[in-house]
C-alpha cells in the first residue's frame, strides 16, 4: 500500500507518500494533512505555526503519524464530501469497500464551553459493502518529534502528555497502549462504523468521548458550516468545481481569531527533492494575503476581506516609518513580528530533503511590492465590499507617503532572493500600483490626499520602468533595471493596468516569456542559472505564474491559447483539485502544500477567462 516504510531504503520514496497524495482538513485555526493511505502525517496543534504533533511527511521514523487503514491490501481513492472540507478516503478490498470520514468541527465563537480550544479531530470509519478489517496506530511525536511524552489510560481515554501539550484519544473500539503509541484492530461489516476522536485537553478542556450519535451530529454540523459559507459565492462560471475548491482551501488557510491567512500550512516541503529550497510558510505574507482578499472579493466573500483589513490595522505602526518600511513582509498569525529561522537537524526532511526549517529569515527582507498588493486589495475592498473607514484611509495615506519617499531603493524582490538586493522591475511596478490605486480612492470618494506629490511620483516610476525596465536586446521588459534577465513577475504589468495588454512592447514581452520560460502552459519564474538567487539547485515551474500567464493571454486577446493553457494547468492539480507551490519536470507537486498563492491565482484566471469567453 502507498506509504509503506522500507527501512532498507532510508531516504527512498517508498517511505513517503508524494506531496500531492494528500487532502486537507481543518478548523480555521490549524489543519491536518491526510494521505491517500489514510495516514495523517502532518498536524500542528493548537494552531498553524505550533510545533507539530504528526510530522511523518518530514521524517517517516521520528515525525509521528495517525495511521488508520484497511488491514488487508486495498486500493484507495479520496474525495471531498460535496461543497465541504470534509475528506473521504475510500478503501477497496477483495471482500468489501470502506471509508474514513475525516473532519475537524468548526467552532464559530468563543462562548461555546471551551470547544473552540478542543481542536477536535474526528475520524469515522464506515464499511459500506462486505466486510473489512481495519487497524489504527496513533503515534504522536510532540515538538517536531523532539519532546518526550507519557501515555496514560483512564476510563477509556488514552492521554498523551508532553510538557506543554496534552492530547486525548477516545474511540468506540478498544484501544491498547503500545509503548509511546496506541493501537487498535477491528473488523466492520456492511453498515457498521466506528469513531476515533483526538482532542487537545489543555487549558480547562476536559477529555470527552465521541460516541456514534455525537460523531453523526458533528459531521452534519461541519457539512452545514462549509456549505453555508460557500453559498455566498457569486461564481457561476465554467470551472465552478475548481474555483469553489480553491475558495474552500483559502478559507481553510485562514486563522479565524485574527483574520490572518497563511501562505501554506506546512513547512519545508521541498521545491526540489534533495535540494535546500525548503521554507516555513505557516505565516501571513502581506502580499499573499492581499491577493487572497482580491480573489475572495471576486467571489463575494467580504467577511474575510474585512477581517484581513482589521489585522493590518493592528500591524501598521504609524510611528516607526524608516527605510525598512512601516510594514514587514510577513507576520505571525497573531501579528507578532519576530520569526527567527532555525534548522531542525534531527528530522531528515521529506524524502531526505534536508534542511527542515521553522521560522523564516525572509521576515527581515525589504520587498517593496507588498505595498502595491496591499493597497490594491484595500481599493477593491472599498469598491466591492464596503467603504473603508477614515482610520483606514489615514493608514493608506501613511503607507503611500512612505512609498513616495522610498520606492527607488533596491530590494530582495517578490521571489525573496538571497543573492543581494537589486532594482527589481516588479517591486517598482507595484509601488506604482500602490500610488495609483490610492489616487483612485481619493478621487472616487473625495478623500484628502497629497495628490500632486502622489501624481509626480507615480509618473516618475512609470517613465523609469518604460525606459530602464525595457531591454532592447530581449525586446522585452526584464527582471531588473538595465538588465536582460526575463522574469515571469512582469506578467503582472497588464494585469494591474500599468500597460495596455495589446501594447506592442507588451506583446513582444509576452512572446519572449512564452519562448523562454513557458513549458506546456507551465511557467518558470526565472532562470536561476542566469539570475543567481543565492541558493543551490533547481526549482520547478511556479504555478501562480502559470495562472498569471493565462490572464495575460486573455487580456492580449489570445483567448483560445489562454483556455488551452488553463485546461492544461487543471490537469496538474492533485486528485482533489489542490496545488502545491511548484510543478516538477515530471509533473509532480513540489513545495509547501496547498499553496494559497496558487489557488488565488486560479480563481482570478478562471474569472477573467470566463468573462472573455462570454
């Protein structure tokens, strides 16, 4: 069965499911990855950025897992219960068909008797045909597999206790202690079911069983929550299933207490097997979250946009504006600014792809493009959601004034290179966006602004990019000023309305990008051999760039090409419609999974392609 551990092949792929062979469940505070073999091999509790409890996806031996599967050879398939984030893993054996229904109940408030802090993970096993034997092993490894724990049993509850976290396992079948783990074996006949529940029981939350009736009620309530949320979508286009799956995924990546949206719920899933491009994405990137707001607003989800606006209001520091900016590029999901990066040497990494990192040193980088992404999302919220408050407008003015003062600094750029600062075209493009969108808001609502200064700076940026961002040698706009390196980030130029999508210079750029960076609809963000980024190794194609490419084709009037490229991109999704950050040469998903950036760009591309097709 997929995911079987072979100790004679310590770094071999047979010990690890491919990244794409996973689904995602969550409770708007944390998530769990569930493999197609029925194993939960990634779970952080009680929130996205907490140390892992299950991390077998990063180390098959030391990471810990919650295994639950047929005890006989079986084929498996996964799907989501329609219009929800309830995941079904089906097992097809010689003697029957069974399934595991995995979900995490969503507590919508704090006044629910502590249930919001339980983070209950429910696994209901059902035999739908014939008879099937099942087995389970619950093997938590606290603190990224580095902290010891004790196991006790009392009144049918198995308690796993470490120094700062305790989890309680209850089940409707007998569970036996096995060293640091707990195991169970049982057989189900057609129509029978059993339930496993794993609860956090710290902070006054007491252990509680999950009998069949309660599991059924929780299942119904969880299905109802997700369907109610999705019913607000206004999308009625051709790719409704993929767009709605992307929307549900973006919602899963939202941390409800603050409105923060994580870039991805995992850390250190490799961009190249055996490579060092492994990063922790369990934080809020201002850029990614702002684009998420744009995508969700497109679909009609204004509540998430409002929550994000409130998060940013708490982060903007009006008194400390210096050359590093009033905003960091990323924050903890609780708004904290310190995200120190360290390596977990005791974990081998996914398929021996070390290092495993937690924290992210890129938090200290200067990336000027974040201001354009952010203010564009504020502009769209003001236009499609509700008018921003006077306090929010003061924040916008403060940010734009800072951009006017500092836009011409070299920075690390959108791709967070670690090879030194450059005058990246994309960074300055998005500074232009920041100023231009603020000017639109000011004019539309009559809001006060230093319009003359904003206009002069905007126009200066425009002229500089048109002059120094254009390469006569490549007949294209390029990565950084007075250079010749192509970069897929320039695909945003017509998307943000900096240049006409049919401008001869842009069409020449689009042709150059197609010739050099596009492979079967897949788009490389740049060539690291030509533009050193301070890291060893190669990377796959960047899926957000592939969807940007679709949009650029649409706007250039090449709609048939755009539709073909879009349909091809859909074939690279996993079996559930989920995407990691990158696609490898052989079509495998690479990088952290699922990636918010990819799903939000899918939504935008589908929306614009639908509109062009009529």
